[in-house]
C-alpha cells in the first residue's frame, strides 16, 4: 500500500485510525531501539549509536511513514467528529474514516460512489459527508418506504444544512427555484438500465446539468447483474470516468464484450458482459465497505416450510397447464404464452390470480393462515410478491398487520412489504423473524431482502420461506440461491414445456 509515493502498512480489518497509529508506534519503538557502539581506545574512543535489531532500512521507513500517515488520519477524524457533533448521533469509527475519505474524493472530483454493504450505515455516512463539504441545500432521492427513516436520521444528526428527501417518482414535483449543491442518489443501481437509459436516469442527469450539484451515489450492490449497469448511473455526472463516450453504445466499444442471443427466434445483441475495467475506472471515485469490515457477525439461518393448498387450487393449476386457459362464468385465466403461463402458475401456487380483465382475486388463504398460526405472538416481517397476496394476508391477520414502517416500529403489529419495494433502503431490525409468503424471480431480491434484519449487534437472523407442495417456488429458490435469476428457460425446463 502506498500514500504519496511512500510505502504504508495496510490497515487491519476492525482497526480504526487511532488503533493503527498506536500499533505502528509500538512497531516503531521496537525497530528504532539503539545501542551504543564504541570504537578506538583511550582518548581516541568514539561512541556512536546503532539500531539494536538488524531491520532493513526500507522496513523502518515504512513503519515511520505509517505512524505519520495514521496519526494524520486520526487528527482529521477528530476534526470530522467536531463538525458532526451537533446532534445526538455518534458515528462509528469506520464511518468517520469514510466521511473523511469521501470528503476528499468529492471535493476533488465532484462525485463519490459509496458502495457500502447493507446495514453498514451508508445513508448516515452520506449525510455526514454533506456536512463536511459545507452543503447548504441537499436533495436526497430514495424509495418511498425509506423516506421516513432518512428524515429521522437527518433530525437526529441535526446538521447545518437543509434537506429534501423524496422518491424518484416525485422528481417532477421538486421546487425548481431551489439551488441544490448536493444530490444524493440512494439505491443508485436502480438507474443502471441499459442499453437505453431509464426515465429515472435521464431525470437525474437533467437535474445535475441544471444545478451543477455535487453527487453522492449509494448502493450496497452497484452492479448486481452486470458491470454494464454502471454507465447510466454516472453518465450525467460531468467528471465521470466514461464522459468521453457520448452514449452507451460507444462505451461498449471499449468496456463491454458484445455478443448475441436469441429472443423469440430473433438474434439480438447482448450488452450484459461488461469488463472488469469498468470497476477499475470507477475505483478512484468509489469507497467499498463490507459488513465483515464493519464487524457484523450475524448468521442467517433459512428454513423452508411446505404447505398443502386446497384441492381446488391444484385442480385449477392442472387445468391451466393442460389447456392454457380456464374459462369461468365471468372471468378468464389465460396462459397462452410461456411468459403468461409462468406468471399465472406462480400466482396460483400462492393462492391468488390476476384475470385477463385486469381484476385480481384471492382463491386460497392457506399460506396466510399457516403464517399466522405458526408465528402467533411474534412480531414478524412478511414479504409478498403479488399485490393480491397482501389482500390475502389482510383477510387473515386483520388489524394485526400494517404496511407502514413507522407503525410497525411503534407497535407490536406485523408488517407486510412487497419484495421489490421493501428489499432496499429500510431496516426491519425490530422484526423477530422474516417470513416469505412468496419468492421473486430476481436473485437481487433474494440477497437484498433477506438482509433487512441485520444489525451490528444481532448475532442471528432467522428467515422462513412458505412454499406450496409441488409448487414453482422450490425451483425459483434453487436458482436465486445460486445468484441466478429464474427465467423462462428455467420454467420451460422445469415444467417440460
């Protein structure tokens, strides 16, 4: 490891800058011990000092440099803490260190990517950086369900800047007269669509161009599916490392191995094979931090429960997979394409269905009843996939269920969250257990959502999956636990289509 061209001892995991400074000082005291050496006799005797240990000068210099380096970092940490002690929040040592490092990066380049794993406090860290760079008006973009939590952190921190916390979908409602000097984009990977940018990415790009604001990007998983997802996350930032490429396709010329794949019988270009050089280019602007580095030791224990649905539900699934259509008196269930069939089967194995008319219906509450009976008296977080599954849960749980995070934290009610909207940006640390009514096709959903209970103090997370006997959920689970999305190809293979 080097700093300003000097060799430095690499930081030990779990050590803060003060502890590293002390450790290096101990090493320094050992390797710089001297002894007196006499030469000559009588009046001609000369005494000079020599290192007691035969340590190479290069090693001694490295230790001395490390003492100076970690001492300076500790002193800067103290300066950061002095700026940030206005409110009641105390930053962890690693957060203070990241705030200092992040401040230097954003002052130099105008943007920063905090790639900190879930539950390590990237939101609070970004609010700390906003204070140290002297922000006045901060715009914080996040998911709707995370707004109240971020506003609570802001109030507890009590910084000297103003903040507006809103969701990406409400960007058009932002006061156009406010001059934002910092924009924080939470769950930044959600702007990573390619080959064309998403509406969200375009809106953020336009806002940056208009305000000339500094930018902090936050994500525990910056590129969950492909390195190619990085381009549109940063393409609106003036100093981004890919600014010379006018669009995603020119970016691909140097950073993506473009291949072909067959979709519905047509050959289409595949831009998903982004190269490692994308990460290398982003490295000077990125601070990575893991749960392990933060001292998290929580172990996640998963258990699958299998329930038998009503006989009528299985008959319906059998008829649909055989005939590809179920005609009722007023409604129709249609599975005339593999995509439709996969979706309908997925719904039915959890007891709900969406008809061709667009209306939905609860057909079987077996899963909801099993959850209520099994965790009676516990406060749990429940993840569901399809909207009608929430209706099934509400029918069974009644007033014992909420969808509001603040109410969940303030009462003993259970909370139900849709997997995609609840997998990021919120904490369910108050939950005793996580229970999944259904499972999403996305591997990202699997890995992110099941970590919602994790805290530094918690030693064990218990996660339970409720699958239908003979259901599609088992096959989805096999795929996502291997970090693979469950696709139509899997479905065709599993159901012999």
